[in-house]
């Protein structure tokens, strides 16, 4: 069923309506929450510790959140608007972005109060997800009665687009709009020019020639005839390779997982950064990971299914999955900004799966102490557990790209 076209007046009537008046944070700004936040994101800034500590500015929204029980003082305006859009066929929702403005530091003991309004409702927009309306809410936050910051949050309420079957198979669709209505289909680098709004597709810029796998030691794949099995296979999105992380991808091309190490304070860091997050020094070298690790945390992806992210079936030595070689007891250290050891071309791309199935995404704690997000393979997704021992492997996901994954260690299914 096609969504109903709502009038401009119907939607604009909600702008300026309050969604929360004189809301009160459930907790004072406090040191335990600050500590948990910093540990979760790996922020070691000394400003967030000690007797004169302040809260990380990006925690601004955290002090206003209602938790599982929510806030009792919310008005019905937002629910009304959401119900109106649901009834018109815009039943799906996705968060697109948020903006924050900081007016003063927050310190332990501050009492947080806030007001929130529906700031704007866009006209109907057509995106690759489907046609819908962007809703922006604005929250004005105070600390002990003083203005402390502003938090804007934007979502897209939309009617899912009907997909061409070829699109699900990885064949690009034309990014065209409706010239009669003035609507535009937002491509990978386009947003709403009037409001700066962007759809999730805009978050991943297209890979340039300098960023392609060939720039980091991977061979160029021969072009296959359009319509072949390889052309129809859904492909993994390409990471953005730049001067700050190119060395990591050079290591992957040579079946080596490289961890940055600060040459000043010797702190290991991952993911790769242009400078040390402990002492700020810009110089670094690399340590090659031994390949051993454990599952620190994990999630299981059930829906929506993404064929490109299907991983090898448990117990199967799928084509393209290569175990990492064991290393000597002392980790190898590469020179700063070391070049790749050479491309690895073994094995064809994995067989096309019959269909996407649930898969485990793990936060892996390496033996060296840093953590990396990757797939956990070698056991059924429902057998992955916190503490599960894993070993590094490299999975060829298509004819020109390999990724580090982690296979459950022998007997580690438990």
C-alpha cells in the first residue's frame, strides 16, 4: 500500500510543541557514570578524573535519559505525531544524526533539568530507504538552573521502498528522483540541501582509486561478465582507507594483524589513530598480534538480513578462510609506517550462500590487551559466549578483499 501524502499544515502544526517540560535527570552528575563512560569508549583524558573532574561533554544526553522505566513527565505530542505518520503508512523509523552544543562543563553533583520540543518536521523526502519525513527534536539542558547545552536528535519516519530483486543481489539501482514532485532520491553523498539532513547511506563515502584495496597491496581483480555469479553476489561495503589506517590494511593484505604502539609511552592502541590517546605523542611503530583472544562481548544479528555479511558455516573450511600462522613468543615489531609484506592471492571467493542467516559479531579482546570488532566463526551463532577462546583467521569475502575474523578455538564451543 502506498503511503498517504500528508499536508504541510498537518505536519507543521506539531512544530514548537513540547515533548517534555521541566524534566529532571534521574541522577546527579556523578563519578561512577563518568568512569563507566570513559572505560567504554577508551577515553583516558585526565580532565575526567580527580577532585576537579568534569564530565565528558558528549555525555550531555546521558544525564537526561529515563532508562527502561522512562520519564513520567513526557507530553503526548511526539506520540501523536508518530501515530499520524504511522497511520499514513510511514511505519518505519531510523535515527539519522544528532547535534550537540556545549555551554558549560558538567561536574559531579550538578542537578540536570531540561525541556524538549519538536523543532521541525520536514516535507516529504524520498531516500533509498523509502519516502518519509525527518523529525528533529531539540532538548535544552540546564545544570543547577544554568544553561549547559543543547541536544538535537533527528529521525526519519518512512515507508520502506519496494526493492527491485536485482538490488538485493548487489546490482546497483539508479539514483533518480521524481521530477514532477521535486523529490530526490538521496545518493551516497547527497542529503537535504536546505536542512543539511543526511540519510544513513551518506555516512559511507564512495571509495576512490587511492582508497581501493589495490592501493594497499591487493591485486586488481579481472572484470567478470555482467550477469555472472560473481557480479550478482552481494559485496561487502568497502572501508575508507586513508593515511592514518593504510598500514593496518597493508598488514591484513599480508595476513598480519598489526597493532599501533606509541614510541613515547609504549601504549598499544586499536583502532589506529594519528596520535597516542594516552600521552598525545605522534610517533608510533607496530606490534603484530599473536592471533589469540577471547570474546569480551558480542551481539547476534538476526534482522534485517544482509547477504553480504554471511559468514562460513560452523565446522566448514569454507573457501577463502585462512588461519593466521602462529608466531614466536616475542611479538614482531615493524618499523614505523612499515610497508606491506606483499599481497596474498590464495583461494577463490567463498561459495555463494543459499541465503543470509544469523551471525555473531564479537568484541574480541586480544592477548595483547586491545579489542577489535569482528565476526566470530567456527561455531553456531547461538554457541558464542563471553570468554570463548578464539584464534585469528582471514576471510576472503570476494575476489579482491580479505578481512580479519576470529574462529572459535578447538574445543571452545562449551
